[in-house]
């Protein structure tokens, strides 16, 4: 009879914690997953400012994993690497995807349910609904801390105390979700930008709401004048640039939104095809039934009472009914390059590894990717093995490099999405595989493909020894 190794304790059942659990049990290592949602604190049910359920891997902001194009987009490359590494998060996303142009988006409820079912039914997983406030009184030898951007104050303070380093915080915003039946399709229309088909083969995955110049200017005025949530002691905390509230973008210049989430390019209004829109708001399908749509890039800190009034100024949304209004919460992350080693272990407390957004990666997929790595490192330790880091030429390796040996500019470590700039560069090719000259404007794209092909080959070599 084979003796199982001691269980690994995973704290946090979000994307990173769930992925870490899956990697561990896939290697034959038992897991005790501690998730505070669904537990009790002083007799009251524990919840957070952002979560709606106690399901594992709940998506609290967007329902999109962004581009699924592995050849020319870094996050798409990360998707493919995770698929090849046996990711539960990507398998569940693929199973429950909804139309989203070139992006991988999913029905958020079915996605969470699939992850919850996979882990709840696994014989090596024990789920304990409780809050872990400190590691000081624990004799656990192998821990993955994946408490995410909403780490409780008590556990955050413990990390501060044991690491001897500071902790940074920033605000993260949530976009509103609208009932499809309340959208006026005599003004709006379905079309993906440049008619690009996504993983589901749908080239009309988004709902588009056009604005002329006067409508746009009035909208900006209302956005700037609307009452905002105030945060007193935390007002000085910066925003992450990849998830800025729309009113913050508007404050940076009246045209900012037209060059961001409201850019009017690659789309033609069938209701008025000869007139070019001044700005366009896109809505992306949020559930498999197609009854809910979220406002793409419309994270906001407008107070709830003002949101409906301002957003109903958008043509097609005059009678919009909101399934969820936008919101704002504080994220936290640690100074990973200073306090974590190459296996994501806390240098001052090597029994504990960190995973997910708390490590200084930004984005759903990036968070799950670090969970994947933490799970594999923890599994190797439990089995008495040593696992080398993935090559820096891979998206997984590049993210690991960022959070463990990333450069601290001016003493400040900042969150990062995956991008090709994190990978070792290649020279842009001048000819294609058939010896044909590549036009200058297309060489950057060809370079990305070469980098992606190299990444997948190097990943496979790593998986063969991992």
C-alpha cells in the first residue's frame, strides 16, 4: 500500500488557490483547502466586499481571460502553456466559454461551479470553511498562501511582521452588468471589432452602443460631475493602470476614453452605416444563456445612486436594468522580489509559499498561473523532489522572474500583466518560413509568433522533466 505524503495546506479558494490544489492532487499530494467564505466569524457568515458567493474560483470583476490568441498575444500564450500543464482553471474556462470575439470569456457561475465540483469531489481534497488569520500557531510544513487581493487584515499583518517588509495597496474596480432584455437593439448592434472570430467562432460577440460628439461630451461631463466613493485614509493609494475606473481615465483628459474602452474603430453601425460614431461602448456576454452583459472597461467608483443615471445616458441603455452595479475594493500585494525565493517561498518562513495576485501579478490568468507554479513547487517538495523553474523564455517563467527577481524601480514593486516585454527578445524576422520577404510593418507580429513557438517548445522540455 502506497503511503501518501503529508497534506499541503492551501489558504484561499480563488483562482490561484484552486489551481494550486489541482496541481497538487494531480501529482498525488493531498490538500487541505482553507476558504473563509462559507465559514463563520463571531457567529456571522464571512464574506468580502467583492464576492457574491462562496463558490471556488469566483470571478469578481470581468468574466474575460482576455485574448486567446497564443501566436500573437502574450496572455493567449499563457493560456496555451497552462492548458499544456493540465490547468483546471483553463479547462473549466474552455468548457464554459461564451462568445467574446477574440477573447476567452466564460459564464461566471458555471465556471465557478465546475471548479468547485472538481475539487469538492476529488478524494485527495479536504475543504475547510474557516478563516486563517496567522501562521504563527501552525506546525504546517508545506503551505500555499493564495488569499488574493482581498487578504484579511489579520493575515496581512502577520505577513508584514514575519517578512519585515512593507506591503503596498491599490484600488481595483468592478464593471456593471446589464440585463440583455433591457438593451435597446434598435440603437445598439452586435459585432466584434474588425469582425474577429473568437474561440467559439462568433464574429458578433459584443453589443455596441454608439455616441455622437454631443452625446459623448455630455456623458463625460456627467461622469466627471457624478458623486464618487471616498476612501479617507486610503485616498492616497494608487490605482493599477490596467484596471482604471472610467472617471479616473476621464480626469486625465476628455479624449482618454475615446482612445481606450470607447474607441470607435473596427465597427460599423448597421442602423446608420454611413455615419462614423464619435465613441462606442461595448458590452460583452457574461453568462451562457446570453441574458447578462457586462460593460467592457467600465470599472467605476461612481456611487451606486449615480451609476444608473449616468450610464442610461448611453444610446441603447436608456432603460437599462442592472444585475450588478460597479464597485471598488482595495487590493494588496507583497514586495515579492525582496521576500520570496525562486520557488515562491517566504524567505523568512520557508514553509509558506505565496501564489496569485498577492505576489504582484495582475489579472485572472496571471494569478492562476502563479497558483499553478506554486502548486507544482509544493508538490515537488512534498514528494522529496526538486523542481527547476520554468525557462524564462516561457510566459510562466517570465512571470516567475518578474515577481522573484524583478527590478525595483525607486524601491517600488508594481503589479504586472503578462506581456512579451517580460520574455527574452528575438530579432524580428525579415523573411517568412517560405523565404518570402515580410513587410516591415508585419515584422513585429512575426517576432511575437517566433517567441510564442519558442515558448511552447521550451515549456514542453520543462514539462518532460517536471
